[in-house]
C-alpha cells in the first residue's frame, strides 16, 4: 500500500455509463452489473478513447443527495452522449493517491484519517477509482481524492496563527491579542480582547485567564465561541468558530505558562487561573485578497 500526494497538470475528460441514468439501486451488485455492461457492450465503442486505455470509476456528488457513479474511460474530447451515458471532467490540482495490490484495501483504508494526521484538507465532493490496465485487471489500481483548493492559503493562515501567540514568538500585546466572543448572561454575544498563549495550528488555540473572570464562567455555561485575529503585516484576518473547554489540569497549565503571568498568578500551581482551550470547527479567513470559508 502506498499513499502519496500527486499533481494533475491538465484536466481529464471521462465518458461512461451513468448510475443514475440506468436507474440502478445503490448497491455493490449494481456497480458490478454496470461495469459488466460497460466492458461487454460499450468499452470498444467509445469515440475518442485515449490509448492505452485507462478506465475510471467516478464517485460524484458524495456530499449531496444527488449521488452519481460513472463507469468509463478517459477521452480526448466529449462528444454527444447516448441515453445512458454521462461525462465528468477531473480538474487540475493536487490529489491524494492511494495505490494497493488489493482493491478491497483501497476502500477499507481511512484516507480521511490519514489526511487529518498529515494536516491535509480533502475536497470530499468526488473520488476517482483508476484502473490503468482495465477494470478487469486489478494490478496497479489506485484511487484519487482531491485536496481542497484552498489548502495552500489555509497553510499560510495556519503559520500566521501559530506566530500570533506568546509561545509562537509573537510580541505580547498587539501581535498576540485576539478577540474572543462568548454568550453573556443575557444571551447576547460579548466580545473582548485576550492574549493567545500557544497554538497547534487549527487543532487548538490556548488562552490563559483568571478563573474568576467572566470568560471561564461563560465558556463553562455555553462553550460555543468565535475568536478573531488580524495580522497587519500580511493584512490577514482569521475568524474561527468552535468550542472552548475550561482546563485546570496542572500539566496543561505548565505547558501554556509564560513569565509575564507571574505578575498575576506567581506560578502555574496557583489554582485561581485556568486555560481556555479553543478547538476550531469552522473558518472564515481573508488572506491574499481572497476570502476562504469552510469546516475543519
């Protein structure tokens, strides 16, 4: 098994039988029947098929109710299609390629988990099964899953985020001050400044604060929050929504501690302060004259 990131430089045009147009039920047996129909009746009748023949199974619209599966091959151009046929264009970009000698392993491996561990955001709208030697030959089969087009911008925003904390090298004050909004006692959003101690990219951001102040009390009652940071140097605005956990564990407090806190709490062992651990769920970021939005 091999998992790697590859780049497709030019679009790939695919023509094939349509799962929806054939009216087949969504079962494994239907897919097998569809591939049999394709290989026995249609494979050698496709106009403009690219040689050597590379066949594709396209899982399209995975995130919607309008799910489609296409069994076909790559072509040089898209002609008028027969009744049961459709087309799909694979856009240029970066993809996660998963190769295996065992086709069943391709679908049992959790690529989403692999991507998360490696800090990669996938575009979950479609997936490709690629059969370089034909669908009846399992040798060399692999899948392609597109990487989100905003991945590069997200990586840059993540670098800015990490530097906008005390432990990330930011200067205490403006370059580490975030705005945090929580729900107040009357049910209204209430926003105020707070210094970020440490961050692990978009996985979590930690803030140190007196337990007796409003923020820990409000977060304990309603953990939903929005935090915002503006970086003047890059003219980047990072807005994140997610949930906050109020943490009093001493080991965590020691990791987030910095020297200026001595003025207020003397040491990490002081039990009057805590860590607000924010875990993002959604982002809205302005960077490089673009606004990108999405879920983590």
